[in-house]
């Protein structure tokens, strides 16, 4: 049996050996062993937003003069490459972890650093991109991870609101289509007063309208 090519990664605890084409490092390797709770993975929408946070931070660090042009360009290209054409997948770690998402943040740092280094090698550069010193520069998990979560949540709310809008439109169309179809109304499992089938669909449309209002308030942070 031919063994897979391996490489050495290291963190403050020491060295670990990983497959050469595995796009993560020592922190993700240890997290995978530390949280073997199930096969659940961090939601891809959150991880994708976290890579976007890494891109935004690299841009800010570059403009502030904290990140040199060579490393910035490599990190920027790696982030954009990962975010294109559904290349990004959820990291092999459980979403429930100690440290308020530290392992997920490090997975994002490591996968961006891995591809940034690959791009530099392909361009003939020997510059080193470090997951902590460069990709995670000027950041804290306590800021980066909640920011990514909020971005993913707002996008999810927008999708839910759009789906509710389409449902409401369909119900209103049925309200008009069935306006002349009379049926017996029911309340508390008993026959009540007659109404049209269109009125019934109209009531459902109104319920969905209230749902859309709640989704909008949740997205804007308004309680009233």
C-alpha cells in the first residue's frame, strides 16, 4: 500500500502530521479529535461568512500598513478563490466546541493560509503566510465569529422573507381565484357560518404577512 504524502504542522502544543493535501493545520487537527460528538458540522453559511471576514480584515490590515502587499495579495486571492463557485465546504469539526468558536475561527485561518501559500508557491515566491500572524492579524475570535454568525443570520432572514413573500403572493392569488367558491366555515370542530374558499386563503395570506413583518423586525433589530 502506497502511503499518502504527509507534511508536518505545528502549534503551541507541538507538531502533528497531516496529509499533504489537507487544507487545514494543527489547530483543526486537534479540534477534530477534541470534539468527536457526532458527524454534525458547522453550517456552511457561517463558515463562508467567516472567510469573508478574513478577506475584509486583510483589506483593512493592508490599508493600515500592517500587512505587506505580497501577503495581502495572496490572502485576498485565496479568500476570493474559496468563495467562488462553491469551492468552500464545512470544516471537519463539530459546531459545538469550547472556546466560543475558536476552532472554527482557526479552521478559517488555516484554510486561507493553506491556499495563500499555494498561490505564492505557484507564483515562485517563498514568502510565508501564517494562519495566526497574518490571516488572523488584528482579530479576536470573540469578534470574528459573532460577526460571521450575524452575517449568515441576516442572509438567512432575507431568504426566509423572500420565501414568505412568494407564499403570500400565491395565497392572495388563490383568494381571488376562489372568491366565488362557498363552503361551510368550521370552528372548534363544528360547522359555523358559510364563507368563501377565497376568504380562507385570504386569512392564511394575512398570517404570512404578519410573519414577514416579524422577519423584517428581526433583521433590523427593531422590537416594535
